[in-house]
C-alpha cells in the first residue's frame, strides 16, 4: 500500500528526484505544474511555452518564487540555471530533451505535428516521454513505441485521460481473469459534427479552453482519437464507422451494449464505444464463462449476467498524471501504449465544401472532423488520418461536404516529422 508515496518519500530523503520538463502551459500543463508542487521528489525544472509569461505565471501559481524562475533559450545558460537549483522557462523546446538534468518530458500541447517532433527527439535522447498528446499517439504511436523500446525508455499516455483510465479498468479485469467485451467512455459534450471554432468561441472562453480544442470535443474528433488510442492498446475495433454513440447509463449499459441477437446494438464484441450518458466516466463490459464466477458477480450486486459493467465515474486528467510519471521513470512501465500496433485510425471527413488550394487546418477547425475506422480500411482506401494534417496540408481538388478525404485529394507536408514517421510506421507494418 501507498507504494508511490513511500518510494517518492524515500527518494526525497536520499536527495533524489524526478526532474521534469513540461511542454505547454495551457489548462492541462498549468494544472499539472500545480499538482506536482504537492508531490515529493517530482520537480518541474523546465517549462516550455510560446508565451513565456504564461509559463512564469503557472510556476508562480504553483508556489515557485519569481526570483527562482529564469528565462533563457540558450542551452548553456539553461544548464547552469538547473545546476544552481533554479527553474527554467523557455520558448526553445529543444532544451527539454537536450538538458542533461531532465529525466522525462511531458507533452501537454495536444498538437500532433509538434508532438511527433518532441516525442521522436526525446526518445532519441534516451529520455522518458509522457504524453497528454493523444492526437499524436493515435497517429504515429506504434512507431514511437517501437523506437522507445529499442532506446530503453518509456513512451506512454497518461492515466488521467479517458484512454488511460479505460486501460486501467481493463488491467483490473484481466487481472481477475475476466474477458472484456466492450471498452468505452462517456462523452462530456454534445455531439455536433459541423460545429466551428467561431460558434463555440464564447463557451470556450467560459471554460478556459481554446476554441479549437472545444470544437474538437463537440464535433467528436477528440472522442474518435481517444478510442483509436484504446484500439491500438487492446486490439479492439469500432463496431461500425464512427461507433454507435448511443445514449446509455450505468443502469442500462449492460443491456445496451449486447449483441443485436441478444437485444443490444452490437454486431461484434471486442469493440470500443462512447455514450454521453456515461460521462464523465469510463466503462468496460466484462464476462466470464465460469459458473462460480457468475454466481459470485450476482452475489456482489453486478446483476444476473452473463455480462457485467465495470464503471469508473470519473477521469481526473492532469491530476492523475503523476502516477504515470512515477510508473514511467521509476518502474519503466507505460500506463497506455499502442502495443497492438495501428489497429484503428481516425480519418478525415469534410465539414463543408473545400475548394482546391485551401489548407485543411486539421483537428478543431471549421473544415474537417474525424471519425474512427479500422486501420485495414484506412490503408485499403488510402484515407487521410486527421492527425497527419499540418498547416501545409492543401486540397488538390474540390472536396464536397461529408466526403471521406483520401490521400489523392490532398498534398501533405512531406518534410513534417509526423508524415515521415507515419510512412515509416506503415512500411514497417506496425
């Protein structure tokens, strides 16, 4: 019991600590910095943000004295700052993986193209990579996981995001010898696939989110990407293109997520799903072929079976990330990783008519949104993973609203790290 707290306390007693670089001082990065201030032997030593003042304010809110915070983009000066026990703020992301004192890098940006750059370089510099950037992981996670294994470091998503929380439930189920039939998450926002950043601008401001981020929540792209991450960890697939996404509840989920022949909505088991009625939690549907196990599940109040709901009514985002950090750095273990390879993909759909020569803008834009499908279909139809879109992705023809966008319709940025990693991943069949 209390293993993490005990071991971190022992590290502190021995004068040791986990020294972290945090990339992104937005909502997630800022709350993580504050949370880490309460934890023994975890030190935020470097914060990277395009706006240094945001990073400085995040550190001050966490209790770091302003005279202990030094801004620099220079490697030698950054090294000296850390050696003297100060905290560094910078716009130079290269410091995160180059500075020798840093043990692990935490990407809180949510930008898949940038995340690919950071993850690749962090792994090459033999540092652990903890990623809030599920957008990147769902696109090129398998090749990054493969690189990390070969480098002897950990590439992992976090416990606090829904994918990590789902895998946590699955680990418990597998540890008990139960069979997982469905892995799902609640959807926290309404679903409107045609929503735009302009239409949610006021709501985003009230929630202290960027309009693009909120757009990706409402149009469903974020849900699709998170479920893609779960598929790549478990080997599951969506039951249909984009999932069913039916209204459900903890009281009705077992009946709702049955096979059609048994009165439910599913054609198959071993699938991922989402439901607004399960928000803000995550859930799995499990079963057992052992009569004694079923009798005990009934005795324990899980219903008559043969299927049972295991439900976690919350996920705590950055608040649970320190658990992932500990597991990665101290135990060399990932919370969630794409160990099954690229099983699913979140592919690109046009929200409106797109003219030849327009840039696509990507996740959270007013032009496109994402839907989950099998990787097999994505490859066969040469579909465009939405995470591959950069600011240089251009339509090479007119694209009609609601069209599935394939690679023949666009010109991607061949020089982008995420493009090169994706092509390498495909060639390796990861």
